C-alpha cells in the first residue's frame, strides 16, 4: 500500500498513516515503522518523523498479517 502526501500540514508519520488506515491503531503503526514495514521515501524511518507534501509512504504488512483487518475475528454463527 502506498500513499503520496499532498495538501497535508506537517505531521508525524505515525499519525498520518493512522488517519489513512483507520483499521490500524497508532501503536500498531509504530510497531510497523520500527520493524521497517513502513518506509518514508523508500527509507526506514522513526514514528516521530514528520511528513511533508511530496513524500511517499510505503506500508508493507508482514506475511502473517496480510491486511490491517487480519486481527479481527468473525462472529460465530
């Protein structure tokens, strides 16, 4: 999943990604950043890094968690 930052005031990358993918908690986003699964302009970053217009953010979900919804369970029938 990739995001291009446009018309956004400077804000932390963890907050930006959480707003773009509301299924992910900020804590989960921070973990993905620390593990290198979220890149800023194709480089590893830190949760406190600010993003600016024109930046590219790549989000990769680890194999066991293919999507942000994989942690949810379906109701029993």
